[in-house]
């Protein structure tokens, strides 16, 4: 059975993985209420720790699928966690 993202994050946080502890910048995003409702549902089901974590993972996946050349995808994924 695949662990939930929140379990993976907590495990990595306990090991003090440097990429999870790096500084983060605050941004504001306007979203339709239905997106926020769905996002909150994922958080309440335990898929993510909070909205921020869910949005970071979504952006991570977007960058992997849209911007990274296929031959570099594995390296990029390891570095950008």
C-alpha cells in the first residue's frame, strides 16, 4: 500500500532533509472557491498536511511535466523534493 504524501513528508522532515528545510517565499494566488473546497477536502482526507504542501506538490509536478527534459527528469525530481 502506497503511503500518503503527508506520511512521506513527515518521514523526510524527521530526517532533516535539506531540501525540505530550505527557505520558502510567500506568494498569493487567487483561485475559484471550488478549487479551494477540493483542496481542503484533500487536506482533510490526509493526502497533504495543509494547503501549502498540496500546492507545492502540484507546482512540483507541473514543473516536472512541462519544463524538464525527459533525460533530466529523474535528477530533477530528486533535487526538487
